[in-house]
C-alpha cells in the first residue's frame, strides 16, 4: 500500500484498492482505534444495551463466532 503525505496525513486512493486490501485497511484502522478505549466512552444508553445483550447471551448460553470466521464469511460474500 502506498502513502503520499500531504500536511502529515496519509493520502490513499481507496478506489484503486482491491477488496482484500480494503479489508486489511479497515482491520488496521480498527486496531489503531481499539487500543485506546478511554477515547470512546460509552453513553449510559450504550452501556445499558451492552449489559442487556450480555445478559441475553448468557441466558441463552449462546456462543460467539471467532473473528477469523467472521472475516472469512465477509470475504466469501464479497469475493
């Protein structure tokens, strides 16, 4: 992936990236944001909704889907 720096901001021509490259870019962006959870405090409503969903999941004894499987499914739909 090639970056051109203008005013210290990387410039990417997203339209020229293929789907796999776009997904990797999204992953890198998400990883860069998720490292500082304090920067994104939850509202009371968001926290209540997350608690509700967790309670529901625990009550149903539901299992989550591993991230790798989620990405595999997304790539299969797009590819």
